[in-house]
């Protein structure tokens, strides 16, 4: 009787985001058992495999070859091979390659299995001290001006905690853009180098964060407190003078009060300015 070739399984394996001790026992077992490992950067993954004393065929699977390599991987899965998909750090598919092959496997009814582990979103959030009940992850902010403006407006209006990833060389520009839209009271936590030697959670207001950016290096996540809509609505029900008084009592200077009122009421600050000269 002819043997029926069973389709293989694609394992989505999370790997450490810094500290190599964060690999799970299950991840190690799966990496040892699969026929092939698809890696975002094969040289990078080789270091992890050497550390774990695992020898396994590697195939590169990164953002620029995702489509072509998905075909290759699908073929190998159909031939009965089990494959582990790993990214350079953390959970594949989260701002890392993986989405494409996962969607294709679902369409083709190929089995996919998550192997949970580190992810910068969750680990930055849990130590931020900011509300964890509801949150929105926005990945990296877009660079395109219009798309970026839309995202910044979304952050400003969101009453849920917002999480964004950022590269150190773009941090200053991002904080300056956030300062333009966010209410001065909004808490921001900058989590950097999570699980590494220089792990740090900086809890500052935006101005102090901006002042410190030159010394902030490494991998970064920003966690932004949700907008207190209720308070905003209440403020917008006040007369303009009462609204002014509210911020004056908080110790804001005239320039900042005008900026803040304009943000709360979603109007141009010149309009507010005219009323106070
Ligand atoms: N797949 C990864 C995950 O599960 O978090 C994310 C990969 S994405 C290409 C890289 C970004 O994740 C970095 O720019 C940084 O924003 C964040 N990140 C990754 N490792 C981090 C760490 N150890 N500390 C802080 N942020 C980290």
C-alpha cells in the first residue's frame, strides 16, 4: 500500500528579546525536533542555536523574501516536513515576518502551532504601571506625514493605553510629535532594553523625556496612558474662562494653557489665543 504523506506543522516559536535564559523548554524541544528552521536572519539565529547546541538546517525568511519563501516553506510542509519559524527576537508576526506564511497556512489548512514566549509589548506594559485592562498596540508609527498625523490623532483621542515600538534614532522626532498632540498630563513610560543589562523603565513627563533623549539608547517601547475622555468632556463643558482657570490652577503658563485648551477643544490655538489678548 502506498504511504500517504502527512502534511507537516508550522510552529511559530518565540525566542528571547535579550536574555537567552528566556527561551522556554518547549521552544528548545520544538527547535530540536523540527526538520527545518525558517529564520529572519540565519546568522542571528545560528548564534542562538549554537548557544542551545542545536544543529538544524536553516532557511532565511525575511520581510523582502516573504512571498517567495512562503511558497518554498508551503511546499516543504506539504511534503511532510515540520518547520519552526523564528524571528531575530521575540514573537514572530509581531512587527516581524510571519503574517504572510501564517495566513497562507490557514488558507491551505496546514496546521500552525504557537510556541509562546517573550514579546516586548507585554513585558513593557506589565512593568509600566499604566492601565493594562485595555490597550492598543500600534507597532512603529508610520513615517508618511499624513498616516503619521492620523496615528497621532488616534493616540490623542484613545482612552485606552497605547503601546508603540520605536528605534532610538527616531525617538526624539516621535516624542516631539507626541508633545504636539498629547495633553501635558498624559503619562508616558519609556521601556528600554527589556531583559538586558541596561533594562530601564523611565517614567517621566514628555518634556523630561525629550530632555533625556540624547542619553537614551537601545531598544525602546513607549507606553502612553489613555486619554481621560470624561475629564476632557467635562472641561469642554466649561466656559473658556473656566477652562483657562482649570489649567492656571494646575500651574501651567499662559502659552501652555492656550495650547492645552486648543487640544481639548480640538480647535486651532490661534482661535483660543485671540480670546485672551
Ligand atoms: N517580534 C518582536 C516582539 O515580539 O516584541 C518585535 C520585533 S520589532 C522588529 C523590534 C522592536 O521591538 C524594537 O525596535 C523595540 O521597539 C521592540 N523591542 C524588541 N526587543 C526589545 C527589548 N529587549 N526592549 C525593548 N524593546 C524591545
